[in-house]
C-alpha cells in the first residue's frame, strides 16, 4: 500500500460538480421559487454526473500512468476539524484520495449514476402522480451522487462518515419523494432510522479506534494513519465480564471491526438491519436502481474493503461478517421466491447479492467482493430499470400476477431484461457467472471456521437465485397476459431515454466479466494474468492467506454452480410455465411455509412488537407526557412563569401603591442598608 | 476651637429630622420644607469638612463652600419649581394632602 | 470652653429645636415656616463660627429671605387649613419611620466615633479664608463652568415655575 501520493487537483471536482448543480436546484426551487424547466433541470443534472464520470476517467488514466507500487492520487482541500494538541489532537481533513479501490468505485458510481440520470429523464416525465417536482428529484439525485463520491473518495473516516450520512439522508429524501402519500414518507423514515442504528455502530467503532490511537500517542482518522498504527492496535484488548463468550478480554481490532460492520449492516441491508430495503421500493424506480442496487448499499462493502487491513488481522470479526453475509443471502433469497411485487423481488435479490459480497469480504476475498459489487451494479441497475420500464408499460402496475405475455409487446425491453436475468442467475460467459464464482472460490479457500458450509450456503443460494429470477421472468414476460383488457391494449415500449441506458447496461453486464477473469479461465484461453481487476486492486487491499486450491477444484466448482443455476431455472420453468397451477397447490399444501415466506418470516412484525412499540410507548407515555409536558414544561417553564406571575400579582404589585410616602420609606430603607454595608455592620 | 465631630453630628441630627419630616407628614408643603432642612444639613456637613481640610499643600481650599453655594442655588430652583407643581396640584384637587397624589401605581 | 464653642452649642440646640418644631407642628403651617426660618438663621450663625463668612450671609439672604418667603406666599395663597392627625392604624408606620431615622443617626454617629481625623483640631486658617475675595477668586476661575451651569439651572427653574403656576388662559 502506498504512502505518498501524487497531487491531483481535479479530484475535488469529481464530487463538487454534482454538488454545485444540486445547490443550484435547491436555491432555485426553495429560495427563488423559480425552478429551471424540467427538461433543462434534468439535462443539467445529467451533465454534472457525466462530467464527473469524465473527470474520473481522466484521473483513472493518470493513475494507470503511475507505476504499480505508487498508484495513489491525493487532493488536500482544507482542514475541516482541527482540535486538540499533541496526543489528543483530532485532525479531520477534507482531502480526497484516488487509489485503485476508489478508482473502481468512482467509475462505477459515476457511470451507473449517469445511466440512471438519463433514464430518469424519460421515467419522471411519465410521472402521473400529482407531486410536481422533477427538479426536486434531480436535485436530490445530484446531492446523493455528491455524498456517495465523497464517501468513496475520502481519505479519512470522518469525511467518509459525512458521505455515509449524506447518502442516508438522500435515501430518505428520495424514498419519500412522493411524500403526499404518507406511506412513502413512512418508508423513508424507516430507511433513515434503521440506517441510523447502523451509523451508531459505525460511530462507536470510530470512537474506539480513535481512543485507542490516542492512547498509542498518534491519533489519526485517515486510513493511512490508522494503517501505520496497526501493530500497536493488535496488542490492545477490551476487558469483558466473565459471563460473555471469549472472556476475559476481546481483541480491540475485533471489536472495532464488528462495530464498523454493524454500520455496514445498516447501510448494506444485512441481517438484522435489512428491513428497510424492501420498503424502500416505495420510491421511484430510478431511485431503487441507483441507491438501493448499485451505489448506496454497496457503501458497506466498500467500507469493509477499505478497512481490509484491519479485517485481515481480525479473524473473528471477519468470520462474523462471512457468516452474516451467507445467512442473509440465503434467507433473503427464500423470501424472494414468494413475493408478488416485481420490485420487492428485486429488493430481496439485492439483499441476497449483498450477502454474497459480505461473504466474500469476510472470507478474505476482497477482490471478489469488489468484482461482484461492480457486476452487480450493472446487472441490478439493469434489472431495476427494466422493471421500471415494465411498470411504465403496464401503467404503474407492479403486481406480477397481473402481468405476463410482455415478450410480444415490449420488443425493445425484452432482450435486455433477459440478459439481466441470465447474468444474475450466473450463466457463463456473462459477468455474473465469473463474479459469483470468485466468491464461492474464496469461500471454499478461506480460513473461516465452517468455510465448507459457507460454500454450501452460497451454492444453494445461487440455485434459489436462479429460481426466483426466472420465476420473475416467466411471470412477467411469458405466458398469457393477465392484465385487465384496457391496460392490455396500451402496452408499449417506453421512450428512448428509458430504453437506451438499458442497452448500455446490458452491454456491460455481458462484457464486464473480462475485467476480472479468474486465472483458471485465463489459462484455458491462454491469457497470462487474466484477472486484471485483481492485479489492479492488489496494492489497495489486504491479502489473506487462503487454502490452496487446485485448478481442477475450481473448474468443478464452476461446473456445479452452473448446474445448480440450471436446476433452479428448470424448476421455475416447470412451475410457472408448464404447470402454472402447481405453485398454488404448493402454497395451499405447505401453507405454513408459504405464509412465512410471503410475510417475510414476520420479521417486521417481530421488530414492531419488540422494539418499535415499546419505544414509541416509552417516548409517548413517559418521555413526552410525563417528562417533557409534565416536568419540563409544566414545572420548569410554565411553572416558573406561573410562580413569577403569582409573586408579582399577589405580592410585588403592592410595592407600587402610589403613595409617595411609602416610596420614601423604601428609599430610606435602601439608604440605611447601603450605609450599614459600608460601615461593616452587615458584612 | 469648635469640636468638629459635634458639627458633623449636628448635621446628622438635622438630616434625620428632615428625613422623618418627609416620611411622616402628609402636608406637601411641610414635606418640601423638610427637604429643605435635609439640604441644609448637608450644607452644614460640607462647610464643616471644608473647615477641617482647609489646607492642601499649604494653599487654602474653599471647595466645600463653593459646593454649598451650588446647593443653595439648586435648592432655590427646586423650591420654585416644587411650589409651582404644588399650586397646580392644589388647583386640580383642592388639597395638598400627599395621599391624594396616588396615581403612580399598579 | 471658648466663646465659640458655647455659641456653637447654643445655636446648635436652637437649630435642632426649631427643626423639630417645624416637623412636628401639625396645627399651623405658618408656624412651621417660621420655625424653618429660625433653623436657617441658626445655621447661618454656625457657618460664621466655621469661618465661612460669605456662605453664611448668602444662607441667610437666600434661604431665610427668599425660600421661606416663597413658602409663606404659597401657604397664604392656598389658605391651607390645619393638617389632621393620622388615624391610629398609621401610628405603627410612623413608629417604623422613627426607628429608621434613629438608625441612620446612630450609624453616622458611630462612623464619626471611628474616624480619628475628626477628633483632631483643625489647623488655623489664614486671613481672608471664607471671605468674598477668596470665594470669588475660586468660583470664577476653577469653577466657572459650575457657575454657568447653575445659571442655566436657574433659568430653567424660572421658566418652569412660571409655566407650572400660571393660571390657564380661558
């Protein structure tokens, strides 16, 4: 990992351009009350993100020009927080870094972001709801892009947290975009609150880290600074009570890693903090594509990989991450098979795929996690945008039970959607196959306890993924159209703004696999060093010693992954195309299982009963009624006012009797008192 | 030589009598006269102190007496205006009882 | 016991007695005014004993000759009747006032007792001390601004008194 970077002044413009446009929109809408015309506003925002992409490409080219071991561009803007001195000093700078990991993330964010911006021009124009505000939408989108870019470009944890919070805020704003429907606002709040819980973990981790570094004498919040102190951190531990597991003390790096992972669970929707993501589908589809598929939810994965040097030496924390990821992947996939709303299926699919990424990260395959992050960004954005096109075509119908037979009607959308479905199912040579395979390989090869089980869970999830994705495909595009007659006659492809980004994303879904082609395939087609992504990222990520794997084993694993995907696809074909009455029969006969799946294992209800209701009751009945209204308002504020008024009205006013002589008397008393004081009588 | 502390004591006594007059009597004219008495007591104190510290670095100082002259001037002005007010009051209320002048209240 | 000391005690007691007479006299307002005159004149005499000659004369002329005369004018103009004794309930308040007055007095006397400077005999004064020459010299050189201000004040008082006391023009 590189210590000294090359100065580059253009880094700050990458997040700054979207911010400027967002500010312009904000001022023109909110302050001046004269927003730009919708098309102009949309094009302006798209231009900003595209310009960021161009700048990111330029920076990427500059980065490639540097030798392998010096690939780092830095841009120090200013010192944001400078407090304390010596070993208590906290210095958080606004300063950006562009190393291979940031480069990959930035390129993905800006590229997919621009595709989605362009898509939104077409999508939001068809917006029939009565909330005006296309300009507001693009303002929030640009603000989100700014925050996400700050997150991936920052070189210290504090600035990263700024971006972290910023994306959470924009997620809230965008989910509840059509806020006149209270349900949407509620979903936005749910997302933000659950995110907040994760952020609390992040902050605890940050505080522990900073405190430990201060104890070591060199407090720093920048990644380079923390990395430099890693040896000292490894020696430190926290004492825990005897009844907790692994007593008497826990290694500090494990605790910090777990705390940061809690933040990642919140942001990247892992168990137990994933409940906000399905409800986030209440927002417009481009929002779901951008934030809840391609960028914001990947922030957790990015953070874990950015802190890979920490997790590489915290094996217990990494094990927790791997197992959480695996379990989340499987559980979310099982929920997806029973959902009827097309966006909900995709939401749970996102949770599941994020689980894959964490599985890889926990097993030490950081490169695999980033590879899957990249391919997932493409194909999940493609799927969401495609679903948006379908929804538009069906006049805002989202229930798959009412779709069907769109193959004949949506000529432009059908192929790209099919490509997306096949990619996520993991069929070679599409990119999803390679990235999923890398993850499974890293799970098999890792040192995490029970890693073979992890591999098994990953494999099973791949099968389930293929099943529910093809279920979605068959229900939507194949068979007879189950829509009501008046809708059926109006189904047509959406406009060019909507369709063309889909084509671009489909193209990348196909070819992106080349970037990270695992060596085993490269050998087959005689390419040396085929995994260019891994080579590129190597300076930025920590290396974890895996078990050795032979090429044979890898090929067998790939084969079994494809086999299971075919199995899932076949099952879906059977159940939804050939024998469409079978699913209903299954649902009736295994009703307990079916109801559990449809109701998402009742997790929301459990959370509601265990956490939400008691907390709301506490806040309302105790904290609001008793403490706030009763004590603070009643006794403190109103009580004090009332007592002063009583005192003045019943006592003090008699001092103003109007009688001159009583005034004289008081003057005399005052003079006597002062003279007594001066004569030491009262002292 | 005069006992100077007795001079100051006399001033204090006269002042106290004046205070009692202002605080106790209800007739406005007597109140005004008591105020005059207080001023006179203060004048006496000034002159007495001036007699005690009559030399500063060998030069005689009569600052206290100057001040007494000013006090007399002020007292004269105050009496004139005060009695004018009293006349107006009397014309309005037909009485110089201070308890009837009680509108400055809650 | 020099002559001056005896004279001082005489005039002092006279001043106190007539002051009390002024304050405590509730039957006859003119008599109160007359007592005030006696107090003024005794004080003037005491000033003479304290070698403040010009001040003494001015005291008698201005206070005794002008201010109290003004009081008498008003008293006769208004044709005031006697003051009534306050009702019994207010006696308590009067008592409180008296106590306050005694307290003030006690404080001053105790303060006097503590200060050694006052116990000493004052230095002898040169010739002309307190005479009109010296007063004039000091007044119109060091304190000339004071004179101007005093004249302004008197002007304001004249105008004010005129306006306040004038009958309304119907």
